[in-house]
C-alpha cells in the first residue's frame, strides 16, 4: 500500500511536469513526463486496487 501511494505521488509530480514542459515548449521533456505519468500512474492504481481487492501478496 505504501509503495502504491509513493508511486501515486510520483505520478502527480509527473503530471505537473507535463504542464511545465508544455509551457516551455519542450516537447521531448513533455513526452518523457507523459510516459512517466502513464507508467507510474498505472502501477500505483493497480497496486492500490490490488491491496483493496485482496489479490496478490
């Protein structure tokens, strides 16, 4: 559960990074931030869901 919350915080910070890099017109940075947002967001949501449904370890 703690790992899911930490990765959720990383995903939220990556979301802010997407906005910041679009304002700076840095598309490579925005793409990297979006990829980080997608990966960490998916992992955090699935980890938190797994702890609530009782599946997994």
